[in-house]
């Protein structure tokens, strides 16, 4: 009997992603849907009925995909929003009962390590160390590690702000300097702690720096004038942070209509993109990073790697 296919599902605060591969890890299908699970979470402390409905609809679709593609082994992870929501565990139970998918609510530390392992696929072997930061919808993890087959995490920190919850908490739909400065001040508390405890500046010259999530991929697409958001083209691309800042300065001048109409941002991402840019820029500036590589690869790739190793014949 032929070996079964594999799947990784990553449910975040804003988006939910599925990746289906053959038993060797070769991709067969992938999809990312904006479900806005964390919409209203900062205000209410709970998932709203509307957010739950969107999540269940998405995961019913993913369950059908796994059946259609003959998936025999999978891992499904839930991150910041399910950690934070009062009804997070209840939602996960509903998903299991109604969609047949069993999720794990993983810790910030495990989230950071999975994203580290995936992003490291874009790092050259010559770099002794890697720094990865993953800007999600409800949190942002920064991790410094050795660049080897089994990386040793030297220090990791989870910032409790991501694109979705920061947009709502600081009311940053369009750029406003006063609101942006309040968000920057919050992020700086954590980057300051990271700099001290990781001693990152001591490692920086020997460190390859990567950023995962759609924010760098969108910014790099815009910088390279690809005419549309091209995440595959931007994956593994390296840019100077001064050039990234120039693109962000351009974005800061856009009103909400222009953000929505931008081929690099679009209507689903526009409500949270300005806050994402503030967080993203604050981190690379505070850590004195001069060049940054965008990575489409993250937690899902690490999960598939584990599943393939476990279930290969």
C-alpha cells in the first residue's frame, strides 16, 4: 500500500494555512485563508461568534482537502490568539468535534523554534548564527540560535503584539505618529530586554538575520516592483534595511483606500498592515540589523520535515 500524504496546518490570529505534501515532503497543495480569528479579541478577551464561524468554515474546508488528498498524517498548531482567548480551548474542542481536526495550542517557545527551523532553510551554511523574527497576528517571536542541523537556541522572546491585536489596541488603521510612537514604545521594551539577555550585538557580525510572515514578503515585493504580492519570488530575498525603511515611508503616506487598492497589500491586509510595518521596522532598527532576508518558510516546513522523518518507509 502506498504511503499516505502529509499535512501541516498553522492557525494564527489573522490567517490559517495548510500545506499538503507527499510522504517525502514534496508539496502537493497549499492554501492560506484570512479568517481574522483574533478580530475583537483585544477588546473582548474572547473569540467572537463571527470569528468562530469564519474559523470553522475554513477548517471544514481544510478537513475536506485532507480527505481529498489522502492525508494520513498531520499536525495542526494554534498560536497566540488561542493562547490568549478565554474561549480558546472551547474553540479548539469545537474544531475537533465539527471538523475532525485535532489542534495543539503551542507555547510561544515552541512557536519560535518551529519558525526558526523553517526559516533556517533560507540561511547559508557559512553563517555561524541566525536570528529569526516572526511577526504574527497576535504576537512576534524573536530568536537567536546557532546555525546547525539541530540548532541551539541561545535566547528567544515573545512580544505580545502582532499585526492584528496592535492595530486594534493602538487604533492604527492609517499612519498616525502619536499612535505609532506608543506602539513603538511597547515593542522597544521587549527588544531592549532581548538585546541585554541575548547579548545579540556580540553575535551580530556573525549572524544571518531573517524575518518570516507576509509583512517582509509584501514589503520586498513592493521594493522589487513585482507589480503584485509575489511571496514565492520574495522568499529568500535579501534587502538592506535602509531600502525597506524607504518603502515603509512610502506606505506611511497612504490612506486606507490606497492601502486597500495596493496590489502588494490589498483589502484583507490593509486594516492591519500599518501596525505591522511599525512593529517590523522597530525591531530591525532597535537590533541594528543592516540586511534582512525574507522567508516564506516557517513552522509548516518544520512540521512537514518532522512528519516525513517519522512516517517515511
